[in-house]
């Protein structure tokens, strides 16, 4: 079990770094920011800060779940944590199920001491509710890293293409509903690059899930990642299955009261601004941070600084002095 999961995580990292795992162009490229010739604001006074889980972030960004368990993952998570603390950015760790089987792997996730003041999230696949895991196990994951919440990811197409995937997704909504009140911290649901449809998002919200990362098409496709691990071309035939990020955002914002995270092709501050106008409360990304996180926390911090500056400049172009006024704007397709 330990060897299989660790080997798979190392393979995932190498595939993302070395192969084309972004087969679908970003739908955000189809939009232009609304331009205002006389913005009537001072660039230096633009406020990109965001209050999130009793913390003040420098901009509304969460590092998306990447990895854990392997030695390489320990380096990645350590550099991410240090940079997140320095730049006041939230951090979601990779899938942590491995620590329940192999307690020694906890060291690759144990970064709370490096980022004491920012929101930190555990992670597990929602499908594991059908494979012997429940509220007790989820609470153990949360407590193990002193997390502020947990992302339960939904990824049925990835699991179907993954050679050793868990594919029983039957009855997960009712199982989640039965345990959600027993969890010590908030539950966040995220897709992994294929998007979340309106009906699924609405069902999750109605049972008590307040935050959903719609993770639409346009960024890393985990169907593609798993396709590279197969000895046939089955996975590549399903790369286009899913919902583009813009459509996932438009549909999710119809659910009043739902907090929305946008991921799936977020690659710069302009993308962040567009996603926020389309309905996102926060944005998230992983792939652009992978190589920097393998080298140093300073490189990760530099990426955060660039994105924050780009977001501020995008807001300046639109005449938006804060995130609330940015959300009130409208995008038009090119």
C-alpha cells in the first residue's frame, strides 16, 4: 500500500512536469476585462486582501492540493508552506489517506509549524467513503496537521482512467450528508479539473457544504495525467469530458449563499480577475507552483507576488478599488 501510493505520487509529479497535461484551452481566454479609461482610483490604494476563516489573506488565493507521502513531496510542501506564511496565502495539501496506512508519511504533510497564521487544509478523496473511511478517519487527518478544514475531492474520471483507481462512486452524497455534522472542521468540495455541474453543486450546498472549488476544464487534466500511466490510449480519448471553468462558475453562482473557488487554468492575475467577475470568491492553482516549489520557498513567494501585482493592475484597469467592486463588474466574451 505504502509503496504503491508513494510510487504513484512520484509518477504524478514527473508527468505534470514533463508532459502536456493541459489539453483544453482556458475558457477565460474568451473574455476581456472591462476597461475604464478614467478609473478614479489610486493604484496604491487598491485593496486585494481577503478575509478567510478568521485570517486576512493578501489576495484571495488558495494553493491547490498537490502531493504528499514521498520525499519529493516533503520538499514541495515545505517550500509552499514557508511561502504561504510569508505572503499570507492559504494552503491545501495533497491527498493524505496514505498517513492512515503509513504514519511515517505524515512528515511530508506536517508543515503547520512553518505556516502558523494562514488557513491550512487536509485532503482526501470523497470516494473513500465507499472504501472503509468515515468521520473518524477524516477527523484524524484534520487533527494530524492542525488543519482549518478539509478538501474532499471528487474525481470519478481520474479514478476510472487510473490503473488502480477506486471507481465505486455510488451513494456518496448520502454518505457525506450522514457524516458532515460529525466533522471537526468545515468541509470543502473540489473537482480535479473536469468541473462541477449545477445539480451536483446544489445538492452539496443543500446538505451543508458552503465552499466548492468548481475546478473546471482549462488547466491540468487528471484524466490526462492518468492516461500517461496506462499502456493504452483509453485515457486520452476522455480528455475533453467535463465543464469549462467559465460555465462551471456561471452555473455555481446561481446558488445563493454558496462560496465558490475557481481553479482550472488560473495562470495569472488577469485570470484571477476574470474568474472573480464571473462569480468566484477565491481562486486556486497548483501546476504553476510545482516547479518553483521543487527549488525554493523564495521562488514560490515570487510567483505569489507577481500574481498579486497582476491582480491589482487588472483591478486598476477596471476601476475596481477592492474585490467587492470587482465582483460587481461584468465580462463580455470576445
